[in-house]
DNA sequence: AGCATGCATAAGGAGATTCTATGCATGCGC
DNA sequence: GCGCATGCATAGAATCTCCTTATGCATGCT
C-alpha cells in the first residue's frame, strides 16, 4: 500500500494510448499532442523501467513481451480511474447542499424549492437550516443564504432583498384593543420580544421618540418564526420581515399597518465561493433563484408596497 | 475506452496519499514533497472536479462525501498499476535475450552459459544465434555478441578477443598426406572453402606469395562451424578461429600447426545500448562474461600461444 | 528512383510544479 | 485565559518538466 514505486503517471497514460493504437502518431492524436512528445514519454518510461516496451519496426511499432504484459493492466487501471472520477463528478453535481437561515428557509425557500426540483430533476437539494454562518471550507456546503453586508472575501454574494422589518399583528388584536393609527399607538400594546434591536431601529426610523427596550437588550427569541407564531396567535405585536409573511398577510392572519425600516446596508445574500461560481449545479441554483426572485417582485411585492 | 476525461494524474496520486493519511503533511512526507505542494495539487484536483474533496477541519482534514467515494477506487487503481509495473520489471529483469554469432554460440557461449545460470538463477537466458547483426531498437535483444570494429554509435562494446584465424586440420590428414612443415605446404592440400578471404589474409600474413583464391571469391560456406566439421572429418584444411576449438584441439581432433593472423582491428565484442548499461541483468551478464573471459585466458590461452 | 510514412532527436521555450517563507485558525496545556 | 504548537493556505521565486517546431533517418510503395 505504502511507498509505491510508480513511473511518472503521465508516461503511463501515453504508453496506454500508444499500446492501444500501436502507433505513436495516432496516440499523439488522441492525446492532443505531437508525435514527438509521445516518443519522448515512451522513451522516458522505457528508461525508467529499464526495458523496451515497443519494437520499432519499419513503419509501425509493436509491443515487446514486457509491453504486452503491461498494456492490459494499464488500460484497466485507467478505465477504473476514469469510471471513479466520472461517478464522483456525477455525485458532486447531483447533490446541492444549501445552508440557509431558518426563517428564510421556512418562508421563502420551502414553498419555492419544489419548482427548482421540477426544473432540475437531476439535482437533489439538501437544505441545512441553521443560524450559524456556514464556513465553506469547513462545512460541506455549496451555497448559503445569509444576511449581512455581502463583504465576504472569496465569496460571490448576490443581494436578494434588504433585511427590513415592520410591526405586524393579528387582526384579532385590533378587535380587542381598538384601531391603531400611528406608530406611537403601538406602545400601548404588548410588544413581542421588546429587547429586539429591530424595535428601537424601527421606532427611530418612524420618528417616535422615547422607546426604551424592555427586558434584556439583545435578548431576541432568536427566531423570527416564533415571534410570528405568537403574533398570529394574537399575543401581541411582532417586528417581522414582511417579505417572509406574504401568505399570512394575504390570508388575513397578519396585518402590516406601517412601512418597513431596514438596517443600513443589511441584505439577504445568496453566497458561494467565487472559485466555484461556474460549477453547473451552483450556477443552476443561482439562475433559478434570481429568476424566482424577479418574478416574485412582480406578483407579490406590488400589493405590499 | 477512447477519450477518457481524467484529471491530471499527478493530482490523483497526491489525492490518494492524502486520503489514505487524512493529512496533507504526512502525504507530502510519503511522496517526498512539501505540504504546500500537496495543498496545491489537491486544490487543483478539486477545481478540476468542481467539488471539494476534503473538509478542512481545524487540525486535520476529512473527506467529503465525494472524496469518500473516490478514495477507494483511486487506491485500487494505483495498486493495480504498481502491481503491473512491478511484474513488468520482474519480467523484464528475468529474461535476458542474447543475440550471438552461431560459431561463438556453439563454441564459446554454450559450454559456459550454464555457469551464468548457476550464478543468476533468477535470470533466464534466451540465446538467439544468427549471423544477422542485431538491431537493438528493432529486435527484442538485450545484448549481442558480434564481430567488427566496435565503433557502433549508441552501443557500449566490450572487446573480447581478436577475430583471428589459422589453418587447422585433422591429424588423420597428416597420416595420409605426410607432414606439414611450412605454411606453403598447405597449398598441396585441399583447402575447405578456398574462397574465404581469411585464406588470402593468412597466407599474406605468413609471407606466402602466389595464393589465389579458388572458387568464387566471397563464397564462404557461411559458417565456420561447418568448415570445422569438414576438417575434423579429415576432408581438408579449414581456416578457423582457434579459440573456438580448444576442446577439439585438446581432444586431438584438430591440429593447429601455425600461428594465427587477424583482420586488422576486428574483434569480437559484447555490445548493448549505452543507455541500458546499468540495467541489472545486463550488468550481471557483462560482469560474468568478462570474468569468464579473464579466467579462460589464464587456463586455456596459455597452451595455445 | 522518388515520394510518403512513421519514429527519433535536438533545441528552445512556455508552463507547471515545487520550494521557502509566511499567515491563519484553533486546540491544548499551564 | 494566554501562549504555544499543529496543520493547512497562500504568495513569490526558482526550477524543471514537458511540449512544440524542425529536422533526420529508414523503408516501403508506385
């Protein structure tokens, strides 16, 4: 197993082709190089082996006994390698691993991913919903959907939409507590997770002074999704990204009374290593994703704005 | 079979070692290169494949799913190659093909070759006795014994002994035709193959004038051996190389009455391609051969001179 | 005889691969 | 917690391999 004593593998590849064709010229042809290069490599191998592999007959070459011994085994070995790499390529191209924020996964990706599968039946998608920022060199991840500024070195980041947010609540809440006309009216209601910095940012953006976060600052529930559930249940007002709750809004489960605010520069991004931007499955996913996003803007964002 | 699409084979070799060790550093060690080179080759292969093969964990590397798929197959293929080349090397080293002049084969090599086999039981000798000058690049020949000047480009030629010759006959001949004192006495007898140039050369060297070759000039029987048979049979006088007939002389079957002459510069040589002078079986044969020659000079050439 | 075919060889250069010298991340020990 | 050690990645420079072009040589065919 260890410490194999192999001749330069390049010479082996050339030998195999020459043995198959019984012609240096045709082997060179197949390998896309010149006859001189084949001659050179064969000679190299023969010297390394200490034995001639071809008899140079007048207008053709012929294998020596040693050459005849070697040819089938090398062909087989190269075939095996080719098969293995072809399988690996298929395997690598057939599974797309997506790291995605849980909220994004639940509200945006999950309802749409089926269409990607329809379009690319040969690509299996493995979705990994996690709040941890994926590390492409450490985790087996092909693409990631994450929020931030998009300034990740070595990554190509396609901006999706801003990380914006706005208060939302259930219509049931209005029934109970009366109508809400101005942003400051919200202060009378129960804010779900008032420690979320988004509340402060939003009130500031709306010009409502005097909001002081209750609870621990930075004590978010950690997942927008849970806050949304609470709001839908009529428990209070949650600050949410409306793009994620189009269905709930359309179904009358949530109301968005005011415009959104956004953290400066923060976007959702579709990201992947720049070096892999032309890998077919990645390109396919990105193309589909951006396309999906564009058509979504036409049909859904119009009523929301 | 044709047109395989393989990554650079060097990267495959590096990958296999790295996968086996699960460490770039140790793989570099095994392959006799630096860790940086391994890293470079792996990256090359990953880019070529469009998929990562290793996960870079903090203090070790780990195979990805694709890598795990690939590793066993590449190991197997490389093992197969190693086995094939090892077998080829054994095969090439185990058979020594000797092209040799028929006379030399019969009188010098045949009686001694057994001792070579005793000394090197792992080397099989295939003797090809032919008058045709072996062409090393065209015929499957490792070493050749031939006569000439030794000025063959690309060949290493070990001089053995001069191509010398002298008249020889059976003692029976003297019984019938009377004693032979001087070279010119031979002219009374039947010269076997008088067209052989050696007769002319020998008489010239002995200072016997007036010898005119009978028969067609250059109409040699072609083989000293046949002439020797005729001489032993008492048919006439043959011009022979005495070194080849030591046994016959010793046994009293042939008599050598006069000194030898030789063609200027002509020697018997043991020859092989210079590039192959260090191939073990060739080196073994040459060493044995020259040794045999040297010890032969001590024991046998002494009485002849 | 002349031409065409196929391999060998020489010289030259482009490119690949390696090495050295770093940087970086991180686990471990004190 | 703070250094230290380990292991991989990267940059830049120096080789060194390998290929191509251009030719020669041997030989079979017309």
